[in-house]
């Protein structure tokens, strides 16, 4: 019991994920600044932002349901903490895996988006409800190809236990060593970008258009929770993809762990590069993209995986 | 308490409001965010919603139309929040003094923490004002 609490609150859970998440979102900001030929913020910038937001006043707009306005930030942060705890416990000790934990993780990864929809709709602001409706459409768009892409490693490794997936890939080679695996991995990267709501899929918040959408009425600690969730997702989602498609972080030897970190950094660089070289899509373009091209490619990957390529 | 204020001085998020300026100050404000001056070094971000802001940056003389909105925006901002009047018009109405549609300078409507004179103020002046303003927070 005490051990579970420790797992959830300190090591692979909240504290660890939050600190690493804030650091990697600093890397994101810094690289973006360098791409734009600026200097960029210092490394503790996101920590300062977080502490500052904790010290600000929380305003609950008139005519909103207090409960529905305050719970979404907590919901999203606890969901993403749980995902991180699950993934890291599995990465450190694959024997801890239980049947269907992949499905649990996929469900929990959807919670932050659902929380944003709930909070945006509850805040009683026209721009926020527009952002919430866009977020909902975007979720409908990317969940289908994301799940289809995850079916490929399930077919390849013949299991829905994350621990088994790590062990299988350690013995018989990684999933992206095959054609179907590579295609599914590319699809998953695109869906990850949308899950993180980064450019070109930052349609729900669209700073210049609907003034950060669902977050518009949030201030102080509630906003800090949402910002922290975003930072943690930037850490957790690439780790999830590394685990499922790329064989995890490896155990024991120093070099395998270093290789694991390198895999994560590669994914982070891909995210930042996509973010910095694309314009924002319209919501209908994004839907057409996800349900047309991306779903088609994901289906192709599944067919390839079924015939063993 | 001290840590909170320290963090506030390290990440001032700015909400920019034009209460009737000629757009010249606004161009200079955007200049501060460009690669040459890069205010993000100091943690400055331009935010879209007043609920996220720590600094309310007002440009222009306050017109009759804008006055109630400025007041409401100030009330909507989560405290602690600073108000900065940017440009000669915001500090003293400038050439629009005694105009029929102008209520007055910004400090007639809401309390102002820092004044930046100039028509328009240079980006260096804006950054210097920001640093001085945050220096007073202790």
C-alpha cells in the first residue's frame, strides 16, 4: 500500500513526471526560440511559471458550475500521473504487467482531452465552448487512427500486456523493425502531435484566433494544473510510443538506458520540428486528414502486419 | 509568500490592450517580442486571455467606448496584477487631450503601476520599464 503511494506520488509518478515534464517543455521552448533566431527562456522558466500560477487568484466565472469548473484540471493531472506510473513501473519491472494494461493506458490518455472539453464547456465563455467543441472533434479524429496504429504492435507481439511487449521486443526485435511497424509508428507520431495539441493541431486553443480556447477562463492554480498536464504529456506520450513500438528503455546496463533516453530525445526532436515547420490546420482539414489519409495508412499497416510484413 | 512574488517577477505574462492608440505603440510592443529584443528571455509571454495575465499593458488614450471595458478587464484580472501605461497617450493623453471622445489617461480609470512615456516608446524603454517595475515587487 505504502509502496503504491510512493510509486504514485514520488518516483515514477507525480513528482518525477512533473519535474521531467517541465524540463522537456523548456527544451521545446528553447529549441523553438533558437529556430526563430531568439535566445529563449532560461531552464527554470517553466518552474517559475508554475509557482507563479499557484500563487495567483483563482476566479470562478459567474453562472458556472463550480464543481465542473474545478474538477477537470485535477482529473487530467491525476489521469496522466497514473499513466506515467503504470508505464514506468512496467519499464523498470516488466513482470508487474497485468492483462489489458495497454487498453487501460489508451483510455487514461484520453482523459486529459475529455477534461479540457468538460472544463471548456463549463466555463460559460463562447470562445471556450468553441474550443471545447473543436477539442471534441479532434479527439474523434485522432483516436481512430491512434487505436488502429496500436493494433499493429498487438498483432506483432501477440499480447495486450505492456510487460510482455517489452520482453518480446527485447528477444525478437523491435516492432518498428518491420514495414508495418514503421508505418504504424509514423501514424502514431502524427496522432501524438494531435494528442499534445501542438501545431499543426493546436486547433482547440488557437491563441491568435480563439484566445487559448477552453483555458480562457482558467486562472491561478487551475491553469497551473492544466499547464502541468500539458508538460507531463510531452514526457509521457513519447515514452509510451517508445515502449510500444521501440522496445522500451532497456534494463540493467547503463548503455541500454542511455539508448532509451536517446530514443525519447529523437521523438521529442521530431515533435518540436513538426511544431516549428507547420501552420495551423482548420478543424475540417484536420478531420479529413485523420479520417482519410491517416486512417487509410493505419489500415494498410494492419493488413501488412496480418500478412506478416 | 516571498517565493510566489519571486516567481511572479520571473514570469510576467502580458495582456495587451489597445484603448484607442494609433497602433504605433502596438508595433513597438510586438518589436519587443522579435528576435532582436526577445522578451521571452525574461519570461515575458503575450497571452490571449486576461485571466492568464500578470501585467495589463495599455496603449492609447482611453476613449469613451474603451473606458468601461478597461475597467472591467482590470476587475477580471486575477490579482496580483500590474497595470502599465505605454506611450504618451496612455500616460497623459498626448495630442488627444481635451478631445470630445477621450475620457482621460489610463490612471483616471484604473491604478497604474508604471508609466512609459514616448511616442512611441522604444523597445529598450519598454524592457527597461518592465525590469524597473518588477524591481519594485519585493
